[in-house]
C-alpha cells in the first residue's frame, strides 16, 4: 500500500502515514488502522467476496484469522436463501423464507 524509505520495500512503521490519512479524510484521532482493515473486509464480504480472497487481500496467513469476519451478515442463512431463491425464480428478492421449527424469523 505504502512504499517504505528503502526502494522496493514496504513501509513497516505506519504511524506517520496513518496520522496523515486520518487528518486528510476526517476520520478523527480515535480511528484505528484496524478499523480500516475491518471495514475493508466488511465491504468485501458484503459484496459477496469469499473469505479466502479477503484473507489474501489482507495478507492473512491463517484462514481462521479471516473467519472472524464471517459474522458480518446479520442473518447469513436468510441472505443465502434469498440469493438462491432469486436465481431460481428470476425475481427481485425472491420468495419469503419460512423459518424452521424453533427458529425466529
């Protein structure tokens, strides 16, 4: 993302760059770099990107690290059912999802 002081090497200390980014974007002094990474992952997951792809983009070496972002959808089962129904019916949001016994709608 940001080149370092040594040609061909990445930046290892981000504090000066992060201070500049926060100031220029109006994020405020409390914004953390982690928040930006989480937002990046959230947008990717919300856009339908797979967690392995998001993990590669974030430089994760362990899939379990990226799996922490799996909670991003309020109801991933409902979302999956709506996507499948939309494809099958070829209509808008699809048919209503009927909850199984004991599940809330």
